[in-house]
């Protein structure tokens, strides 16, 4: 507790508050721009923070990493284009809400989800990181395989009334994921001697092509506003109030996000989809999901935001980053001489 109080006092110093504010603004901007994402944003910021105090630099990077997800939800809700893969599930109900003139409510739900989900995840990171890291080590190939099967099975829940099309799309996605270097057999697959795809098809660029370009063409062809309504309904603060009317969904989604986050390589997009499917399963009106259901936005965004601190559990406690963004964060730690591992909680607890 003494270390935690010392850390809070350190964060409240003016230079650290400035780093926190700067990382927040920069992260939102990076998140709003489809195709960049937190990993690119942190990589660009490394030269800037090289001369800073280690804790100040980590505050800036942590704020950037966290807030880029919120920035990605803005474009997912407003223009049907996720800023990052982690915001893919938000499209399912966020954009339909915007089309119904409830964009302000959806933005309020997203902002509150970022605050609550991130807070719950950080509390668990501070107090339970060593125990969660031990739990993550118990996962082997069989558990990861079943997790992947569970994620693929969500297609039946997400694509309402078009299961065959969803399975075809999933098959195409699996086929595209085989392009590039095979780390098991040690040879290239389906590259056709084209060097840019030897490392595989980049996920962010693929999302930009699938969502951003197609949505831009659709909007250009329709020559109309996103919402067909003459008047908008609801407001940002109504979204905030709506969020706290669903405490059970808030807790369930936070736990799902934290669980997925501590598993290296599973990804935040899986957390959002899992929480969305779980909220639909326990809902009294599952038919409203995918049509602009506020609970869908609450579940997906809360899980995604609680997943990020969980992602840092294995990064800090074991040195095993669960995502590209966490890998960049790990690199920043090493640059400042912070060696990840179980001993980091004893050697440098105030920094963590």
C-alpha cells in the first residue's frame, strides 16, 4: 500500500500529468486514424520519450496504448470503420445506433466503457498480476486450440440469419491467414514470389481495405447522411447513464476481457466478440443485437478495454507480450533498463 501511495504521489507531479494528458490526446488521434493502431503510435513516440524519466515515459506510453482503443471506437460507431482490430465488435451495434440518430448515446457508452473497463483491468493488474501470470502459464496447446475454436464458433451468433455466408467468410479469412512464412515447416506459402506478403497479410491494412474503403464507396454512392432521421435522439450523458443501468453486463464483460487479455496472442478483438456473444446469450431480447442494442456496445467495449491491462500482465510478469502493442511497450521497458519478469514487482514496484 505504501508503494501504491508513493506511485500516486509521483503521477500527480506536473510533468507526469502533462505526459498523461499528452499520451491521452495522442492515443485518441492515433486510434481515430484507421490503419495506424497503438503499435505504430508507440513506435513513432519512442524517439520522443528516450530522454524522459522511465516512469514518465511509461505513463505516456500507457496512456497512448489505452486511449488508442477509445479513438478506434469513435470511427467504428460513426463511420462503420474500426480504428483497430480490437474495435471490430463495436461496429455490430454502434454503427446501427448511429444510423438511428443515437450516435451521441453510443459515444457515451463507449467513453464510459473505456473508463470502467480500464479501471477494473488496472486494479486487477496491480493486485493480481503474479497470480494471473501463473494461471496463464497453465494454458497449453490444447487450451489455445479450444479458445480458437470458441472464437470461430461465435460466427453463428454474430451473423444473424446468414450463417452460411458467415462460415464462407470465416473460411476465406482462415485461407488468407495461411499466406506467408510457415514457422513450423520453414517455407513460404502462397506468396507467388511477392516479398511484401512473406510475413503474411497485415491485419490492419486488410481491415482498412475491407471496412474503410468499402464504406467510403457506399457513402459516396448514397450521397446522403449516415442517419436518415431529421432529428437526433439521446445525448452523450444519456449514454453514460445507460451504461450504469447494466452492472451485470459490466462485470461479466470486464472479467471476459481480463481473462482473454492474460492469454498471449489471443487478441482484443476476440475479447470484444466473446463479451458481445455472452451478452446476447443472457439477454431477454437477443433479437435486438446487431440492430443497435446499447448492451452490445457496453459488452464489446468494456471487454476490449479491460483486455488491455490483462495483456500487460504477461508482458510485465513474464516478458511474454500478448499483442504487437504490448511488444512495443515491452521494448520501451527494456530500453529504460526495466527487465520484465516476476522480480520486477520486488525490484521496481514503484515504476510498475
